[in-house]
C-alpha cells in the first residue's frame, strides 16, 4: 500500500436526489434529515483527520481513515457504510459530448460495504489510523486509467460523494531568514569599483513587427549597468508578443528580438554570456487589460476566435493602444565585477589581507574578504584558502569574524551544531553585536526545523530581545513567522489542536506584514495547506499568480488548491491565471487532467464545461 501523501480536498461534498440508483440497494434522501448524523459529525470533525479511497498498483482498493474514533462515530449503525464508484478517463475524451447533469454514479458503482464487513476487513490499525480493504478493481479496468470516488452511506442512504484530487501537501519549508553579513557601505564599494556580483531585472519594449535590435538602442542600457566594471555571466530573457497574427510568426519575431539582445550585449565583452530564452504570446495581459473596455467580450472567446476577431482592421486599430504594451522582453542579468590582475593572484590577495589586518584597516580587509569569497564560489581558488586568512579573535575584527562564520555555514561541510557553536563563541567576544545575535537565532530555528532539541521559551525570549537592537523589524518578523510555524508543528504533534490553531493564526497574520519572494509564498501556502487552511493558502498566492513573471511552481500550486471549486472558474480573473499557467508550461497544465495514478490532479475536472473546452483547445492528443 502506498503512503498517504495527498492533501484532503473533497469535491463535491454532498449529492442529494439527482437521479435514482437502479441497483446496489442504495437509497437517495429527499432532504438532509436522513443524513443528519453524518452532517453533524462531518462538520465537527477536526481538519487534521483525513479519509479517502486509494487504489494500489495491483488493483486493490483501500479505504483510509486517519482517526478510528471518528470512523466509529460516522459508521456506528449496521447499515452505515461506503461504496466505491469507478470512473474511467475514457469517459472524458474531447470527442465525447459534454454532460451538464452527470448522474449520481459517474461510473461503475461497486457493491456497498457496511459496518460489520468494514470492521472485518481492517488490515491496519496503528497509531489510531485505520486501513480497510474494500475489494479489487474489476478486471475490465486498467488501474492507470481510472479514479475511485467515495460514496458515504447512512442507513443505506447516499449522504456524500467524494472525489479526492491529487495534491501533495508535504513540501513546505521555513521562510528564508538569511544571515547578516558585514560589508562595505555604498561609497566604500564604489571606491573598489562596486559590488562583486549582483542581479538586475528590467523590461525592454518593442515596436510592432521589429525583429532586429540596433546596438545603438542597447547603449543606454550598457551605460546604466556600468558594464565597463562588470561582466554579464548569465542572461534570462522572456520575450512576449502581442496576440494578433499567427502564433508561428509571433514566436519567430520574439525569438529574433531576444537573440538580438544577447548578441548586442555580447559585443561589449569577451567572456561568453550564458543565455536562456523563452518566447510567448501575451494572452495573460490581454485578458487583464481589456477589463472594463469595449473589448471585454474577447474574454469569452477561444484563442482562435480572438485571433479571427483581430483580423478585422477596424477592431485591430482600436485595440492597438492595448496591444502595444504587450510587446516586450523581461530580462534578468547576472553580473560579476571585473577585478584587477592583482586581485586575481591568490598570493598577492593574502599579502594584502595580512597587511590590512596588521594595520587594522577593516574596510580594506572586508573588501579583500569579499573578493576571496567570490573566487571560491566561482571555483577560481580552493575553499581551503580561507584557512590562510588569519584574523585575531578580538572585538575590532568582529565584522570579519562574522563573515567567516557565515561563509563556513553556507559553503563548507560543517554541521549545523558546529556552526551554532561558532556563533556562540563569537557572541562571547561580541556580546552587543545585533547581527551575530540575529544569525545565532536564525541557525537555532533551522536546527529546530531539522529535529534538534531547542529550548522554545529561551528562543522566544532571545527573539524578543532583538526588538531593542538595531535590526530591521521586517527581519525580526521573519524570525517570528518561522518560530510560530514550528510552534504550530509542535502543538500539532502533541495533538493540542486548540494551541495549534492559535499559533497558525499568528503566522497567517504575520505573513501580511512580510515582503515575500515567490519561493517564500509557495512554501508558506504549502505550510497552510498542511493544516487544511486552503482558503488562506489560496489568498496568499492569488494576487501573485496573475502576474506573467510569477514563478511557475507558485501558479500551479495555486491551481491545485483552487481549481476544484467551479465557482472560481466563472471569474475572469481566475481564467487569466489559467491562461498564465498554459503560457508558462502547456504540458504541465495538460497533465493536471491525467488520471491520478499517472500523476494528474484528476481528469474529473473535465466535468466542467469551461475547463473541458480549455483543455481540448490547449492540449495535444
């Protein structure tokens, strides 16, 4: 049997008297009174409790229920039980007509299993979790092409019909805390020709039907980036065309534009630039920008129909002011500072560092230290070179010692325990240094996440003390967020659900006051989903999922959390996110509709007319 790893989403929750079953002796209630007990228990059941039907690779069907006490409450009468409805992906092919009123049994309904037989068929009962062997998939079905839906029965009445989509819920991590390094001020960096490395993002607009890119146009960009001081090591370009015209021609234009940018930048330096180019039609921003205009009707058309509409010269002329802003490239540059020949010689670097230490010239020592770190990261000198840079263990050299400790944590094989001890030793020397205090707390939180024993109350006290020091409050809020994330886990493991929920609410309220990256948002949403706060998780991702530069994983996780709710799909804003997903990774979007055994979310989403139309338009067969 496979381990349960799916997030517990049920859809739809209840079905009442749509049609009648003609076999199996199942009755359909005319109202909810017949299902009163089920509804009462279901509504009061903690969200931590999971139950679902699962089909293993040998075709054996199991019923999983994570809490025996609630299992007994739901199924306490002789005629309480379950049935399994076998649904095949072949029922959802694009050449089949859409059925707006599916029957209560969507596929082949297997014989019910009632209380006595359920108890008899328990095959596992450990730690309060129950696994019941229901039966075997009929031989005519391929286990890879079917999904098993759960039918819940109370006194033989059908009280719920559950579809459990495939959503992995265990991939969360802490929010990135980072460690505070001591570095030069902006003026001091400029005296050494700037930062050693940096990442810059910018947007370049394009004129209609222009595939070339004149180097004269790239000169202002060159000057603004101070490329005389930097080499471009990597460039990532996401080029977008407006949607009018053929898709083939639009992709050709954008690829030409992107390649011309790379070529133009390459003329300014000898080292070869590593480039990654992707090209798309800008459907997402079209759907966003026509809202509230006379062209809003285009939202209800297929892509093919929109392109046909834009062949009309009158319509195209009117919509051109909107389309104009959609022709652009989003560019991300990774830059590395050019250093002198002297700074490329390890022996001279050591001599300069030793000299700056002897003279207590901390600014110069910090600069050389940064050069050394950068060269080790670039595999230009071995990491063992660090051992040759000796620094006295005294207050005056605290900033350098802090940086060495951080580098040891980030790039060497020392254990987390060893790194914590390093910072504890530094704190004895630099007891009033707020950066070292912060770094030590961040490492202890990471150790806690990895299962190390940490004094929770002492850690809480140490975070409180940071408020009195010169630390940006936004970083302290990140520490608090991670602290309460782990406290939530702590209370959940102790089955103290009341305390767990209080801690969970603290985390959610903190997130709104944090400046989070896409990775942070995704991790945070996965954490909330683990505790079945699906609406909270949706709200965390919703705004960002609409942006064309949003991370692909963020967009698809948002869909996994929300696409089961057909009310969402009626929203034009939600349909824009669907377009964003299709444009980001068409194959991944199509794979959502594969059978669960093949890694899909669920092909039963195709019960929705709009989703089936979108799928059949976007996916190859």
